[in-house]
C-alpha cells in the first residue's frame, strides 16, 4: 500500500482562500485592511526571492504589503528605529524581519524589538514563552503549517506518538510544543540522539526538520505513520542543474507510510500561507474582533 500524498500546494491554496475571505469581510464590515511589513537587509538572492513571493501573495489575498529594503551597512540603531516606526504604525499588523541578518546585527535583539502582537513569525521571546506555557501566541509559520496538515489528516492527534527530528528554535522546538498541545506523546530527536531509527520506528507521526538530504529511511518508518518532511536541500544533478529534496528519503518511505508530504510541494508552500494567516489573526486581535477559524491554534 502506498501513502496518501499530502498536497501542500493545494492545502496552501485553501488557506490563502480562507485568508482572502476573511480579509474581504474585514474590509466590508469594518473598513480594516490587514497590513504586513517585510524588512530585508542586503541583497541575498534567496532572501530576495522569498520577500518577493511574500509581497505578491500578501497582495493577492487583498492585504496591504510593504517592503523595507535596506543596505547591508545599516546600523543596528537605524534598524531598531525602523522597527519602532512599524510597531507604532496602525496600518501594519504584522512585521517580519527576513533572516539571516548580516553579522554586525544582533538578530535576537532585533526580533525582540518587534511588538510581540505584530510578530507574525512567532520568534519573539514573549511568543516563545506563551507557546511554551500553552497560552495564545503568534505561532511560527512552518510548524503551524505542519500542524494544520496533521490535523487535517488525523482529526484528533491525542495520544499519538510523535517524533520531531531537529530542535531548532524556528521549527523543531515550536513543532514539539504544538504537538504537546495536541496531547501527543512527543519525543524530540537531535544530532546526539542514540539509535535514531529505533526512536523513529515508534512514531505515529514523524516530523523531520534536520537539513540532511534524504536522511530518514523507509525501514525507520512504522507502517501507516504520517511523515512530514520540513527539509529543503538542494542537490547537484549530473547535468549541472540542481534539484530539491527533503530530509526524508521519499522513495523508500512512501510505500510504508500512511501519509507523507513531498518535497517540493509539501510543507514549503504552507509556510507563506501561514504567514498570511498569522497576519490576519494579528489584525483581528489588534481590533478586538473574533479570530478567523482554522487559521491558528
Ligand atoms: P537547524 O540547522 O537550525 O537545525 C537542525 C536540527 O537537526 C538540529 O537540532 C540538529 O541537532 C539536528 N540534526 C542535525 N543532524 C542530525 C542527525 N544526523 N540526526 C538527528 N538530528 C540531526 O535547521 P532548521 O530547523 O532551521 O531547518 C531544518 C530543515 O528545514 C532545513 O532543511 C531547512 O532548509 C528546512 N526549513 C524549511 C522550511 C520550510 O518552509 N519548508 C522553513 C524552515 C526550515 P543539534 O541541535 O544536536 O545540532
């Protein structure tokens, strides 16, 4: 039996449609337009592409999109002043500072300067603490997208064994917190984990966020398990081009798993969709309006 392929592209389109519907209602009923500001420092080509895509998708769902591009030599004080302006701008409900930042800028300081209520990446220390203590927070976009797909697949996740491979602050740790919030029994694996294949074999849900191409093998997977592949790795092809692969060896895992996300077309598209979802959620909270259903935890 082959796994159900979880179509992240189609799922993300549904999320964007829900966001667009909510944005339209906010405009029609309250005259409010949610606004997202993205700050990009320098000319990193990958970051530029992300920022362009974010702006395009933000406009497509009817929200206001503002981009602030600054040269690499911007001082920390100038960047903090820009964030301060955005914090006090009532037309901006979400602020995202594209990472990584140049070395002379302290990323933690910069992220923690964002008003937590506008921190649509969910990286501010207040949001990390709120999520960790099971309180309402802004949830990091990639784990939020993974959770939406898991809920769609399983309905209730209560009591399931979940293994999250990777303990980064942006994916692994918040993912584990979210799964704990769903009453999963959560194991966090990392580079020091002993006998990782055996740990993974116990999992009903596997989330791989490692950054190692095709590491998770088919014989690690419990038959019928759901496999969420967060990894994005670029491999060289013989013809000189490149191709994207995940952290999961799709070909060996798909015949064993019950459901699996492909790379590309799985988790990736959900991340920007969840950024839009977070922005509309932040806008509703800022205006004391009911939050859109199904777009947050
Ligand atoms: P990090 O490099 O920050 O973290 C990687 C984690 O994997 C670490 O906790 C590390 O353990 C663990 N790890 C490394 N090697 C092994 C190993 N051999 N066995 C078990 N665990 C290991 O990565 P990110 O969390 O930022 O990203 C992970 C992947 O997800 C990357 O491919 C990235 O490109 C992708 N990504 C995709 C997104 C999307 O939108 N789809 C968004 C964000 C990331 P330790 O802590 O012990 O070093």
